[in-house]
């Protein structure tokens, strides 16, 4: 089987991430290699597209400037990465992406959560649950006792991962009560990711909004609200890829079982125009795209 398979020991260097965060210059050859490593860890089977890539320590995304939302976000999850800091104080603060000027802002979300009809929350595509762990290999994590503080024995170098998770470029408007809050289908699908990771050790996820030719609700300054979202969860068993794919309607009657929304990968490709797992051999892609 010919596939770009992430190495579970590969980690994007925190040196590179912190250098970017601080605005430091680093040699091009090193940065190019480290970006390649980041893609190979988080994106299973090749890039679906590469128009406007951002490569972070915990995820990779391709950004759609016209809609102010990602085309897709990809991440890898294992037990190490689930050792997250307590989501409180500065670890729950939403942030501007320093690499972009075309992202949503805090003002764009003003008042839409409290609106009884719209009730839009900031929905993470790469979820908070993946922003933990020891990514620089020094044996320490950011918040070992999960008290929300950085103390002796904690690794402040890992803070960049939490900050990147909370960038506005990783967020989309999602209906809270009916979709990403408790019981909603987005809430359910994130729980499903946890279950599959616990069963198989590691999983790779592709997630994103689905838009079509219609006119959509907007918040703030042109931040479009997707009518649907997708998630594809991949794991390996006996070195063979297995998957579950979902296409989730984003509406106020979304408290249903996610099993009602299982689809083929081909279906999501048709709806998004993306080519998933391009590095898979054709015979493998036919198999992985049939459920």
C-alpha cells in the first residue's frame, strides 16, 4: 500500500513554533523540513488541498479567506496529546492568528451567542482536547497537575500549542444548544473521536465546514455560517486504514444519533470539491471510500 503514513514518533519542533510566535528568523531549510514533518504527522494519506496552509504544532489547516473559515483542519490524536491543561484563565482565551489578517475577530462574535435564535458559539475544528502532551520531547507538559497554573516542573514551551488551538482561524460559528453543546451532533462526534482513539491508540481526523452555491447566514464582518460540517476519523488495524465518515447538518434539530449521518468519503468529496487521501493507491482509495 502506497500511503503517506505519519510516524507516531514524529513531532513538529516547538523551536520552530516558538520562533514563529516570537517573530524570530530561522534558516529556511530547517523551517521547510519542520513544516514537512508537521504535515506528515497530522495529515493522513496526503493533503486534500494546499491553497492557504497553516502548519501548527497540534494541527494543519487550509484556510478559506472568502468565507473566513477553514477548508479543512487535520490533526493526529494519541494518549500523550490528551494530557491537556485545565481549560481556565488564559488557556481558554481566544486569540488572533498572527499569520493572518483575514480571520474573524472577537467583535464578529459579539452578541450572537446570547441571541436566542442564532445562539452561535465559537466552534473549534481542531478541538481543545488535542492541545496537551509533551511535544518537544523534554519529558514535561504544560500543566501536569491540571490546576490551570504554570508552576515548577511545568513546561511553558508547550503553551504555544494551546494558543494555536484558540486562534480564530481554527474556529467557526456553531449553534451551541443544538450542535456543539452537550447532546448535539458535533459534541457527539468529538466523543466518538475520543472513543476510537482509546480503542486504537491513535487516530487521524479531517474536519471542516461544507458550503455550496447558496447564500448563508453571516456574523460580524463577512464570517459565513456553514449549513453542514464533516468529520472523517481514520485509524489503522494490522497496518490497514479504517475509517468512519460523517456529514452533519448544522441546524436546530441536530440532537440525533450521529449514526444517522454516516456517509461515504466519496459523498463528502462531492460536496466539498476536496480530494481526500490523494497518496493512497487507487485500489486502496476505492476500498477506504466505501462503507
